[in-house]
């Protein structure tokens, strides 16, 4: 699928990385039946603090097949941590992206009942978040549902389940957003992973970057001190994790691993691999060591703002956010020591699709049994 002019090179992970025929595994059946008819289309729309992203897909035996995708950086949460409200310019950017999403949904013929549209931290936190959602409904027909942090965390886990190492005793899924970071600890019991604990840290790449502006060249504060301040800020939030201390010993003993989902980890993966352009098939599912992540972050620090903006896996719109994401991941790796982290170019949208497809299969199975 060619990249569109509304998806800047190296910024959107959608058009180049998600093409016709891509499959996301997760247990959805083909759904075509003996008649050979194509299964219906489903859509998942995620309006986050930083991005507006859409997936349109059909069920397949090994999950689903992506038919169309879209991603645009809108920075809806820009300035939110200072004012408590969504900024007018930010809402205009998000609204414009949502109009494009609505057009794609209509053009593909997605049944509105099979479109799951959600909004996360920015709309949750903002005093005018609900008013913006209503404006979107009236103007575009898209019915965004503001989800709470636990649902956001569960959907991220749902989208990443098949990346878990079944030999591990525990897994920590880290979903770094623009305004918050969702963490889900899962423990293997009787051969299956079950949610042990979760938390939503009110720190994401946008909020962290706004709290800690990058020092200009020649400033008294060193770039290393600036980066360390971001790591320490995130570490403070992680110290309040409601997790049994015994679980930490599983991580320290090397019997657990992390799964990172979001641009925070995929950007590190792209730098680690030295990609000239982002390639989802090389990044999604990649195993990285803690040392790999630290070396990629060090390379990003050395590049400076201009170098990061020119890097094809980052781009100018994320150049000032990528190190905040790296700092969040480093804080997590210090708090929950794990030599291995699995990179996931998937998450909430995939979780939405898999959940709805599974729900729609259940009634048909019950009717067949009767």
C-alpha cells in the first residue's frame, strides 16, 4: 500500500508497514464459511494523546487481514498537562485526522456496528474532553468512546498475546502513550498467562517531553543529565506499582521478559537495526536485549534534534519525543530487570479488532450447538 501524503515518511507506522495481506495473529477465525463469501470488515480507531490511528481488517484463520490503515500524529494532548484542557489548535488537528478516518471507513463500507472507536488519556484527562468527543460525533458521525485505563491496558495485552514466550514465568506489557503509560504484569499459571496486576502511570512521551525540554547546545545542563532526569521522573511513578514484591524476583532471576508496544520501543528497534526506512516485518516480534535498548538510546542522544529529525524511522514530528519514550523504557527496565524485551508493532487497535471478532463468533457457535 503506497504511503499517502497525510502520513509523513518515518512518522506513520501505517502505510508502509501495514499492507494488504498483513495478518495479525490472535485467534479470530476465517469466518467465510462454506459459501466462500468474504467475511465482513471491521474497523478499530484509536484517538490517543499523540496519534490518531485506524485499522480496517477482515477476520482470518490466524487472526485478521489488514485491508486499510491510517496513522497521523495530531498531538491532541499538547499543553494539556499545563492547562487541563485540550488546545484549540490540537483539537483542529485531531478533528481533521478523524474526518479522514471517517472517509476511509465509509469508502471501504465498514458497518458502523463493526467500528470500534475509542479515545484515551487526553480525552480522559481534559476538562473539555467529553465536549470534543461530542463535537466529533456531530461533525463526522464517529462515536468515540472514552475508555478507562484498565480497559486500555487489557486491550494492549490482547493485541500482543501471541508475542509472549510460553517458557517465561511472567511477562510485563508496557504500552507507552502520549499522556500515560499502561503496565500489565501477567503470570503463567497452569500453562496460561493471567493478569496479576496493572497500573496506569500518568506519564507519556508528550507529558515527559513537556516537563523536561531538551537543553539547547551549549546549555549548562548536559544532555546526559537531561535524559537521566526523565528516567528518574518515570521511576518515581513506577515506585507506586501495586505488585507483589515476590514477582520482582522472577524478573531478577531471568525467568520473565518485557513486551514493549508503541513508538517508544519500535523507534529503538529501528535504530538498533539501522533501518533506512521503517519496516514492520523486521520490527514486530523482534527480540532486543536491555543493552540493545541502551545503545540505541545513546545513539539517539548523540544525533541531536536535527539528526533525529532526519532519521527515517523517527522523522521531524517525533524528533522531540523519541528520547522521552526511550527514557520511559529505561526506567521500566531498571525497575523490572529483564535482559529480554519483545518489540510489538501492535496493541490497542489490534486488541479491539480481536475482541470484537471473537464476540461476534460466539452467538453463531451457540446456535449451531442448539
